[in-house]
C-alpha cells in the first residue's frame, strides 16, 4: 500500500528467477481484499475493495475481474464481471475450465452465494446451491478432484471467527458438516 491506497503492482516468481523477482505490468484496477487463482497458465484476480480503507468511509466493493497470461500476453486484460460484487471470497478451480467464487463480503454484508466462472465462455453464473451459512475470508479447496469442495474457517455475518468445516459433495450438492477446527 502506498499512502493508504491499495497497490496494483504485481511481481511473479519462478524457480529460475526467485533471487531476482521481475516487476511486471500493474493490474488494471487498484484493489485489495481481492481473490486470485492460477489456472492453465493464467492468473485470475476477482473482486475486492477499491477504496482507501479510511475510518468512517463506506466500502466500495468490486465485481470487476481481470486476468494475466504468464506465458503470452504479459499484460492484464479485463474479463467478464461477477454477478455480485464481492471481496474476501475464496476461489477454487475445477475441471481445468471453471472457477468457483465462494462467499465473501459485499460492502458490510457477508455473503452465502456461490458464483461459477467459465473460462472458455467468459461468463459468470450464480449457482442455485449456496454455502451452508454466510461466510467471508474462508479457506476452500477441491478434494479428490472432482469429489467435492472442503471449506474451513472464515468470518460470520457478525464478523466473528469461524471454526466450522463443511464438505460439498458434487454428486449430491449437499453440505456435510465435519469436525470443527480446534
């Protein structure tokens, strides 16, 4: 951050140049609280906040998304925007084509919704199934690809920490509660 404003500078590292990171082109939008993932040689950054995070300042939540091709373009490119602005969501990739955005925040509201991005069609869709409850800042991973998604921890709508763990089985699209974290 510079002068309290989020940075849009990005440095990518490879094993070859780990001692000498290379500063690449800045992102198209300044943002923080965004989520990112890597899929098929492309870095995707979605959502986040665009304001300076000053006291008594309303948040400005983004639905804007962009991508950076590590091998070819060497520049950030806008992609379709999410259906709902969100920050502090979790992303998981699936089947080398899809990115799921789980939960997060829209301004001060903690979300329960899930969106799916199709990297080939450049489209976002809100899923008909939701998280078991509104959660932001959660951890999420695909388990036994493609069996399901495991989510752990996060923050509730009352901004309290969560120890809960859930598993979404793709066959049934139902959440199973697992042993909570200690």
